[in-house]
C-alpha cells in the first residue's frame, strides 16, 4: 500500500499548489493534404484534422477524471501551413483550420506557421503577410514564424517583415488591446515538438500524428522551497529537482495513457514550468521565494538559471522522451508575480531579455506602447533571435504593441493570457539598421561538422 | 483497476460504514484501508479494486454524490498516479 503521507502530498499538490497537466497536444501532419486546387486543400485539411482528433478532448477528459489531475488544455499542432499552402488563400486556410479545431473542441490549434530562417518561398511570404487577417478572423488558430537558427543565421528580411506584421495584427484587433499578437510568436531555433501555444507546430521530421504533453506546476515548486528557507543553493537545487521529477512523472503517465487510448504514438513530455495569472501558480514567486524582494531585481537571472537547470535535471529521468521547450516560462501577462513586478517598475524589457538567455523561451506576452514603430519591434526580435542563434537555444518574441495605449496603461486579455502593464521601449530609432535587410551569417560555432 | 479513495471531513460516526456500504453495493473490493483523525479532521485512505474499467465512472459518481450528501470531501483516483509520483 502506498504511504498515506505520499497520497496526501499528491492531493495537496493538486488542490493547494495547482499541479496540473497544462496541455495534451496532438501533432497532426498535413503534408498529405497538399492539393492542386485551393478548395480541395481546405476540405482535405478540415477532414484530416476532424478525423484524427475526433476523440482527443473526450479522452483528455476521461484521463482527467480517472487520475484526478486537471488537464487544462487539449490542443492540436499541425504541419507549418506554408508548406502545404501552394497557391491557396492563406486566410481561407486559417478559417478552415479554425472550423476544424472548433468541431473537435480543442482550445487552440497551432501551426499557421512558416519556417523562413534562411529565406522565404512565395508561399511563406504570402502566409506571413496574411497573418494579421488570419488571426483577426479566427478564434483559436495560433501562428509562428521561425526567423533564425544557429545553423542558418538570421533572416533579417523576415525580421523586418514580422515587425510590420505584428503592428498590423495589433491594429486589426484594436478593440481587444491587439489580442491577435497574443496568438503570434516569432522564433529563433523553433522546436518541432513543442506542445505549448502560441508556438506549437508539427515539424516535418514528425510522423503522421503524435501526442506531446506539457506539464506545469510552479506552485508545487514554490511550496517545496518554502520548506527550505535560508538553506544554501545546493539544497534549493536538490529540492527543485525532486519536485520536478514528481511533476514530470505525472506528465509521462498522462502522455502514455493518452497515446494508448488514442492509438497515436507518444512523442515527448515538455518539462516547462508554465505559470497562470492566478495566485499560487507563478514562476516569479519561485524566484522571490529564493530571496529576491521583487522579480527583476539584481539576482533574478541567476535565480532563473538555477531554476531552469534544476527543473530539467529533475525531469529528465522521469520521462522516456523529453522535448519541446523544456524550461521555465516567463510570460509577463500570464504570471501574477511578473505582472506585479512589471507594475512596480522593477521588471524592465532589458532585464527580461537577460532572463531569456538562461530560460527556455523569450520575450513573452509583453505589452509595449501602441506607437512603437515596426522597426523597433523588428529590432527587439533581432536582439532576441541573436541570443538564440549564438547560444544554440530557442528564443521567441510574443509582444503586443497595444493600439492607443502607452506606459501607465494596462492591457487585459482574460483567461490564461491574463493582463499586463505597458512596458516602455527605447525611443531611439533602429530604422536604418532594420532597413539593411539580408541575412546575419550563422556564427562560427555552428560549423561543427 | 486499482484506485485510491481519500475521504476528508469533520469527524463523526458512520463515515466508514457509509463509504464501505456503498462500495459493497457496487461490488467493489476494498484491498487496504487506513484511517486517522488529524486535528479533528477525519482522514481515510482506501485502496480499492474496481472489476471492470467501465464501472469506474459509476463508482466515482456514487462516491461524489455521497460526499455532497454527507458534507465530506471524497476523491477517487487511479492508483497509478501515486505510483508514478512516488516510486521509481
């Protein structure tokens, strides 16, 4: 028999510390949907998704009920849509995806994407230019664009274009604080098996379908650290590792069950600590539990580095296949501690950029003034992509230039996407830099063969 | 299928009797049981065996209904989740 304390500890983690499985994401290849006629493409895509994911939500709910663990989201990721677009209308394709996702009842569908780290095909460019319209006229479709890799360098033409696209996407959803930008990620070194939104897509190296699971549990880590106040970092790291192990085992169990019941191969467990805007579910509060008065003050980067590394070390043994982004997420609007730190003026864009050097993603869910120029947004993307390229890691930018708003104002998206104060950006122009275009060459250490 | 039933609530007579009786009526075998009072709170953990997978929801729903009627907190979870978290 299991020990009573272990059972009660698990219940406490779920009830009080908000342990959950953040997402079961079914990756679906749409490569076989490519079609000579646009209408044929829309129909094939709709049919393929609704057939493959028919039982996804129901299965997720059954697992949730049987194991007593909340599974917050059921999602779909698809082959980057630009690869199958051909001469079809990208907006109509996005709308077909939206209809399919709603038909099967998932929360989000990711993969309205283009991989343009070296250059853009005609279809890539058409899709990218259609992103504002596509996101404004759909509800659950998410988009991502990969503009750089360590192997290819950074496609600065794409970086320039994405600055404009983000501005247009914000403008198209002006009445909702530029909400479309919350569904759009610009990546460097994007991964092919990420289950988290908005950046999930089903890579070309994947099979027909796969099940990827993203765990969560910042509240559990914080609660564990409350038991070792004042202890040296060795103890902190060990405590996080032990906790991450338990969290990840739940993810592995859920992934295996979902895979078996849906008869779809298990892909990976993503070890990310994903926060929500509710109290007790914050990554920032973990950093503050380590001894920082407010996240963003000096020491924050070191604290995050330790957290990120310990989560991976603890989690890696708990799962047969670890993948995705795997690390700590620091989305500003989705984390109550980050929101408070930004409100207090302690968390700046520069500090967030430094933090992205040591954690799993990048500048995430950050609201900036609506009058920020497209070139400045492109320059922010270029900086972040450079960090990813040089450090051989994934970085991303999901930034919202809130139309009509400026520093001192707030944006409110609601639900898991939360709310955030507008953070200032530099006023000085980067236009001449961005206008150069071309490609930043791959770094010397990419030549490893 | 093995499942863990945890029952929490204000201590009073008849809790074990009521839960065990319900499980008996549903044909569920109790494999192990431990019970204690923590600061006046009744805490019981049962390991049960549900014969058929399809019966899981029936047993769970009946226990949750009883929880509401008796003002208790009852959780039913497959035991695999505890094994996964606490056993290597």
